[in-house]
C-alpha cells in the first residue's frame, strides 16, 4: 500500500501542480472565461486514465494463463519505462515547470481558447496513464485489488489537498527536493515491478530460467505473512527469486539510480551559482 500511496501522491501532486499553475496564470491575466476549458481537459484526462485501468483489468479475461502472463509481463516492463521517464522528466522540468506551462497557455489563448483543453488534457493525462499502468502492475504483483487501489486513492486525495494549500498560499514545498527523494524511492519500486514483469514472462514461457532460483527465503518470509505482504506491496519483493529476476533488478537499479543522483546534483550546482552574484550584489 505504501508504494501505491507514493505513486498516487507523486503523480497526483504533479497533476495538481500543473492544474494549479494553469488556473493561477489565467486568473492572473484576467481570463477566467477560459477556466471551463482547463477543467474540461482535466476531466477528459481522468476519464482516459479510468478507461485504461478498466481495459487493463478486464481486457485479459478469457485468455489462457500463458497469454495473461505474457501481457502482464509486457505491461509491467512498459510501466517501468514510463515511470523511469517520468522521474527524469520531472527532475529536469520541475525547475521551470511554471514557465513551460505559461508558454503553452499563451500560445492557445487566441479566440475561444479551445486549445487549452488539449494543454490540460495532455499535461494531466500523462500522469493518469502512468498511474493506471503502475497501479495495475502492483495489483498483478500482489494479487490484491483493495489495498493498492486504496493506497493510490489516498495518495491522490493527499495530493489534491496539498495542491489546494499551495494554490491558496498556505503551503510551500521544496519541489526539487520532494521530487528527488520520491524519485529515488520510485526507482527502487520500479525495479521490483520490472523484476515481476520478467517473472511473468518466464511463467509465460517467453523467457527461460523459471526454476533457476537465486534464493528462496519462503520459509523465513512466507508470502502470506503480514511482513511478506508488506514487502511484496512496497518493493514487489519475491521470496523465491530467479537469477534472471535478480540480474535484471540490479541491472536496472545501479545505472538508473547512479544517473539520477548525478543529474540531481548537476541541477543543484547552476542554482547555487546563480545565487552567488545576487548575494555579492546585496553585500555591495
């Protein structure tokens, strides 16, 4: 549930920040008349995410076990790729997210501004699609529906409340630090989803090595125990892990985490250097 809460919180906060920036900007420039366009785009994006979730949930009924596992494994890998892209995209974009969105608004304000529907739909829809894929992968991994969905819903609800507080000026968040820390956690979670996807493909017969176990700690960590369920729900940890799963986990985590940390540090240096002349001028 913790991992799904984090997914819902992070993706929901990204969407909430985007909507907050769009609304605050059009209000600031006196174009409240286009607010319904923005909310239309947001509503369509939410419907798209729900539709994708429904298709993923019910679309594989009636298929053979091997086909279901093959589809599940493939979509888990796709979800990992999307979350990885999202983590790095937000790390790069968070510093100028406001300017980027305001530029999009300015380009679509002519006439009735129906282009703002597309702006809001694309911006929020991306977060919704990523959330739907990742939560579906978590449901497949744990075999449960209630806890992952409840965790994600609670995370989104928290994000909506935080977004309102930010909009009203009651709360200020160091977004760069927030997205850096949650990005590190999500990389570990995504590695578990990727390993689970590989396991699905092994069960489908697409990949070999299903019975070549690197370790089996099922006796110490029973899958149906509370701590086994906790590890499965947060990190997608499998007590019986194949060599291929273990190899893929490390092959993803080590380079991805290293690159993420390096890029986050590079992003801090320009900000510090930009502050030095200001401080020097103030001292003068």
